[in-house]
C-alpha cells in the first residue's frame, strides 16, 4: 500500500514537471517571437535615422552648391547678399537637426575607422593647394569602397583599412568620399567657367581698346 502511494506520487510529480516544461517552452517561444519583432522595428528605426542623416547631408550640400553656383555670381551684389542670408538661415536650421546613430565597434574596428578618417582628412587639406591631385587621390580611395570594377586605380592600403571597419562605418566612409569627389568636380567646373569668363572679358577689353585706338587714329 505504501509502495503504491509512492509510485503514484512519483507519477504525479513527473506529470507536473512535464506540464511545466511545456508551459515554459511555450512562454519562451512567445517571448522570442516578441523580441524578433522588436529587432525588426529596431532595424527599421536605425534605417530611418540613417536615411534622415543622409537627407541632412544632401540638403547641406545643395545649399552650399547654390551659394557657390555661377548663377549666384552673375546677380547684383544686393540680391546676392539677400540670397546668401536666406541660404545661411536654411543652413543654420538644417544644422540644428541633430541625428546620432551609435555604432558598436571592437578595438580593431575603432582603430581602422580612425586611420581611414585620418587619411581622408589629410587629402582634404591638400584640396586648396593641389585640387586635381587631391581629387585623383579621393577617386582612388572611393574605388577601394565599391564592389564593381572602378575605372581608376584602387588604393589597396586604404581598401584593407576600410574592410577592417564596421559595416556601418564602411557605408559612411563611402558616402563621405562620394560627396567630396562631387564637390571637387563642381569646384573644378566653376573654376573653368570663371577662367573662360576671364578670357572672354580680356578679349572684349582688348577689342574695345583696339576699336578705341582705331577710332582715334581716324580722327
């Protein structure tokens, strides 16, 4: 009789344990599903913030492009001053929007990012003294960040550094180089336009002087 009670108790305990295990597994599954859904929302949030960050950079670049455009140089000083005031106001409002997306990095990735940033910063310093040479260097750096075969030589050393960076940092480095290359190309175009206008003005002035001399000689 006593043994029967013991066996019954053990069976009851086993059944109870089995039920709890199923319940815990079910609960764990629901929690895991909730976390999976939250992870998707977190990634969507980061993507949205990244898109806003890129839009901010694009707006700033466009404002600077308007300020440095040839059209801005061709208008009278009064109108140019008024437009610059508007552009500066828009610049200030855009800069007031602060977007921060943290990136988790290990020590090696942190070091790689610092090296990549330092290399780009050094080339940017050369833009004023040697724009064409600096632009070619930027193109070589950008070529190191793209997957398709680029039409320019690749900076192999820089490529190795970028590969060691965190994935999000790789995207930011590539985006920064694209912006710098685009800005240098626009700057070169503006310089060529200014040089062409200067040449045309010189020709016109020479023709005016020649006409003035010819007119005087006929009097």
